[in-house]
């Protein structure tokens, strides 16, 4: 069962032992970030630093001329990943015998939202989410498609994994976050993630709804939630809060915008890539879900991409809808957190992997080789040796 470990360039560059240490885990592949959001990351084994602060979303390589004269374009990294940090790390990992795939974060970019506020999702109350670009806006879609193609197809890469290629919403791991005081539930999260920017307002109108009436209905539906009333789970909970007609309108618009963006971005990557280049999406099998694992229709997305990377930190149940639709040769990668300090279970990896394989998983993804302790990595080595 092929396994890959996620890794950042700053985990590798400046540490001559990093490539060998990752290969010795028993993985065959490294999934290396080439475009990533802002973060503060621990580097527990690096000879020169222990904390890396990536101050804003950035590409970790030099961009090409496609961005000249464009208002929306990628940001260069600062001193946390200077120059061609991705290329340097990729070469070291390849020298260690690892197959290297790119890891590309797309519709998650707080710097873009700060510099270009009109690109952001706007909720029914008029609040902007600067971390969440609205994927319905034409200029933002063009930016994301070109970023996907450039960041995915780096020299020597054998494939890519595209993260957040879909709607982002309210939920966001934010500095000093204070948003958990009300339990929104699945339905409340959906309503708080609906976008009412001018493009989306027009889109709702094309679906036969008055955007202002829809926004008012969303606010009214959320009022009991603010008062502490629990909301039902699943899509039935959305329909109960918002009403069937409004719920259907919003989902039709959002599903179309996400699907067509995914299709266009994957096509752009393939057009830029050599033959045999693998394209995977980080995905959730419920199309109205938002976040880093884009909500998708399993049958549709497996007709577009070569496969999916599925979050399994909370269990392996999300694999089943994809396995039921997977064609021969499709990649179904089960993504497990192996950092115990972040809630991972490296000691249970062997059992988790066996369970995932029984549900149809063909590969493993391990989050994250650079963040894990020595003890976590020792447990990973032991688990992979037994598979």
C-alpha cells in the first residue's frame, strides 16, 4: 500500500538528514508544499531553527511571466522560504529516493483577502471572510486556475494534490479564534458560509431567487441558533432552517461554481503536465461542505481527477462514498494525522491503515513528517514496516 508523507520545504532545506529520515519511514512519496497558506510551524529536528512563521499565503518557488500585469497574482514567500525553496527541497527528497508530488493550497488566502477585499466571501450579515476567496468571481477563478497549473507542475514532480479547490467558509484555524461560543452545527456552518458578494447575488438571481430575500431568510433561519437552539445535522437540517426552495437554490449555484472550477483547474494542470502526471483533490464526499477538503460529488469528481485524498483523522467513514463510485485505477488515499500532539494516533496507524484498505483505500497519506516528534516517527516506521 503506497504511502506518502506531507512535508514543507523548510523542513528539508538546511537539514542534510531530512530526506533520508523521511525515506526511512517507509514511505515511497513525499507530498511537498509548493503553494501554501500562512502558518506557524514547529521544526523539531532542524539544525538551524525550531519555529517557522509563514506570515502570509505564498508560492514557494519563482513565478513565471503569466502573472505580469495582472491584479490578482501569487505572493512570493519571505525569509521562511526564499528563492526556489520548493525546488531545493524537491531535489533533496528525490536524491533520497522519494517520488515527489506537489501540494497546492488554492482557495484559502488571507493576504489576498486583505489586499483585495472584494474577492472575499461575504456572509448574509455583510461580514467578509478574508481567508476565503469567493470561487464564483470570474477574476478569482482565473487566478486559481492559473495558480493550480503553475504550482502543481513543478520540475520533476510526478503528480499533485490540490487542496481547498472549492468553497471555503466560516470555519478557519485563525489566530486567537473566538468563534466557538455558539454551536452552529452542520446546518449553521453552511448558512454562515453562504456568500452574498455581487457575483453570488447575481447567481442566486439566475437560479430564480431574490438575493436580498434570500439573505434575509438566512439571517432569520440563524436567529434561533444564536439563541442557543440546536440545529439538526445534515442537509435535512439546512432545509429545516432555510426552507426547501432557498436551500435548493443556494446549493445549485454553489455546486455548479465548485464543479466547473474543479473541472477547469484539473484540465489546466493536465494541459501543463507531462504524460502520466497524477492529479488528486483533497475532498469531502458531501458537496455542500466547505474547507480545505472541498465538498464534492464522489461520482463526478472521480470522473474529473485521478483520485482523492480523504480526511480520516476522525475515522474512515468518509472513504465509503468514494469507494462506491471509484473506477478501476482511481486513487483513494486515506489521510491520517500522525502527530500525536495534534490529535493524531501514530501508534494506531497499522490498524487504521488496515481498516482503510478494507473500505477501499488504495494509498495512505501521513500528516505530517516535519511536525511529528521522534517518537511519532518511530511508530510510523513500525506501522509501515508491517504493512
